C-alpha cells in the first residue's frame, strides 16, 4: 500500500526519492525518540479558519488535526486504529456501530471528554454542515449515549463508508460545552480551537504564523515529543524552498515547492522528499465546467476540451511525473471501485476541432471560436502553471482562456457560492471510498451552497442523484461497486467535470525529523509521533 503513491518521473528522480522512502520506513524502528524541540512547519496558503469540522480545506486540516482528535486513525494500509474510541463493534445487520471511548480524556480547557461530545458533533456538525459526512450519515437515525464512554450510531440502512472517515481530518469531535447554543460557523472557537489533541492552540498571528504547544495532559502518554509546532505562512515558493534547504523549516506537505525544485533539493542531500502519507486522500486534479455557460452547456464542447487537453504533457511538463493522467474521477488507487471501461478522451486536436465545428462554434477571422475564463485553486505555482498549460492547449483548437487569480476565500465563494466562473481548476481528495470525497461533486443538492469542493458545475442528473443515494444505503460492498461503476459511465459520458491528473503529492522534511511515516493519513494527521534528532 505504501508504494502505490510513488510516482514514475524520470529515473534519476526516482532514484533520489527511493532512498528517502526506505529511510522513512526505517524511522519507525528508531528506539529512542527525543523529547523536546520546536518544529517549524510551512503552511500555504494561510487557513481561513482553524477548525476542520467547518472547513475541509487542506491548510485548515493541517493545523486542526494536531488540535482535534477523531474516533479513529489509519495506518499505511488504511486499517483503522483506535483514537478517541478504544474499540468498536458493528452489528450483524450493519444498522448499529458501537464505539467504546477512552476514559480520562480531557479537552484542552480541562473539561472531560464524553459521549455527549460525540453525539453533539454528529448531530450538529457532521450530519448537517460537514460536506463529506452529511452524505455519509444520511441514513443515521440517532446516536445513543447509554453512558459517558459509549456512543451507539443507529442507522436506517447500512453506512459502510463511515469507518473509513473517522479520523481527525474526516470527522473531528468538537467540545459540546463550547459550541452548544451557538452558530457553529461563527463560533469564536473556530479560530481559537479547543480540542483533545496532542497540541494546544497558542497563537494565530494573521499573515505570519500559527503556534501550537505540547498538550501535557494528552491521553497517549509520553506524547507528543515536540514542545511546539510553529506553522509559518510562506506564500512564495522560492522562499519555501530556501527555508527547507537551509534547515530553518523542517516540514512541509502537499508538494510545497514545484516538482522541479523538489528534484534539486533531493539532489542536494539537505532534505528528504517522499510520497508516503497520502494514501488516505488519493488526490485528483480536475477541471469543473460551469454548465450554465452558453458554450460549456453543450456536451460536444466539453468533450472537445477533453480531447484538446494533453494530459500526458500536463503531467510531464507541470507535475514532473508526480502523478499520472486520470481516466475517471474515481482514481485507479481505489481499485475495487475504478472502472477502466469508462468513455475516454485521448489527446486528439482534430477530433476536438470537429466537435467544436459540429457544435456550431466556427473559427473567426482571427482563428478564435470563443473565449472562456479559468479560475485556478490558489494553492501554489503548480495550479497556476496547470491553468497556463491548459490555456495553451485550448488555444490550439481556437478557444481563448482568460486566467483569473485570487485568494482562497474569493475562489471558494466565486466557484461554490456565486458560481461566477466558466471553468475552475482544483483538486479533491477521493479518500478510500468514492462516497466520502467524490459523489458530492455530482449530487444536485449541493449546487450553490457555498460549500467548497462540492457541485460547482451545476450538474443535475436524476439517475446520478439516485445512484448516489443508493450507494449510501447499499447492504453489500458488491452492490456499491456496481453502482459506482454505473456512476462513472454516466459522468464520464456527460463530463460536467474533466478529471486531469491522479496527483502524487510529496512531503519535504529535514533529515533530523523522524516519526512522520507511520500513518496513511500522515500528510494531514497528527504530528504526535514526530521528533527532532539533535
């Protein structure tokens, strides 16, 4: 499982990264983690809030997973392990999951953690506000709390995907005593979080850094090893590379520098570059089409764009082989769900031209058929360069693309709230099950809700909606697999979204930093096992 995210760039780059991966695998065997020290980590862009229960964006989760705990965590094989829940049982009919919680766990303000916090979080956040869990918990009838350390989830239909999303990123538990009776989205604790996690929130100096300090009362005794973590906001990729190279920063995730720069840093021997820790997310880069646009509402235009987009070139030129061209919105890493027989759109500019002509959009005297805009996710140069690559690809078939940049808050409101865009280039985590990360991009109930990474295209298909709803309550995995394959056939034919690249993100860290390769969700999981050698 660990190796499925190792990309296939040039042989020289692979030879540099493999030793780092092998060294990372050996870290877990180190017998003597060192207590103390301050880790300087890089976060980019700056989070808009610090509570992952109300915002699932990557920068928020990077901070929040160190402050909050989930019921479970996942190893490199994506097997669940107890976190706030010590153990759990699923009833034979699949209609009840019982979680037995840890005793003696405290919130950072000293209040005891109990099943009441789980029940409140499920009913008031996960089931109502959280964009992933709202769909997963659609068949949840109630949560029973027979005692302070037991929470029983009761369903009207089985919910097989739930046990794959209960970590601190997918389903953080919030303190009932600080949120009950308030507007959850506007609660001041969202930016001054109080959790049960390994680190306690200390300070957010806007535009500069976020500081977390060691939780001395953490339930996992002896951890965390670090005294504090400072998450430094570093907008410039060159500055991020310099901080990592000279050792001032020791940790950065989600491909913090352009892949070409990562190659140089790996060659320097001053840092390690590795792809482990992204198994749980299975990220996919894609292009959303606004189906209200007068050009893009024609499926022939969307298919033409798919044929004009040279995905092999995009992967090689922009991503330096840290990924592979996508076939479906369900990536190949989700092997049991992936359908290799979906409609495909190979690189073919002649076919693209013919489709555009057929749709009635002829070239003008200047060679231009029409112009559309593109809004790209402002998470770094790779996304801007991807937009520029697609701009050049579409220009070859007579489509002009005007690229627009903005900050994260403006991007998410424009795309998912106002839907004031033509095309949007972004990525989404698939997670171990398509129901967790992908179906929300196609379900019509999410249109215009201003919830990031949901249905921005405005796609409405009654059969797809029905399939999504059926997957949520299917009694067997075989039934769900068949439904997801039908889902892929339809969505790849209608193309409200064009999958581009199955991304293989990488982490850059100091050789001094150990204990960061033990979790399949490590890229956005707790750093409680991390320690710095002298």
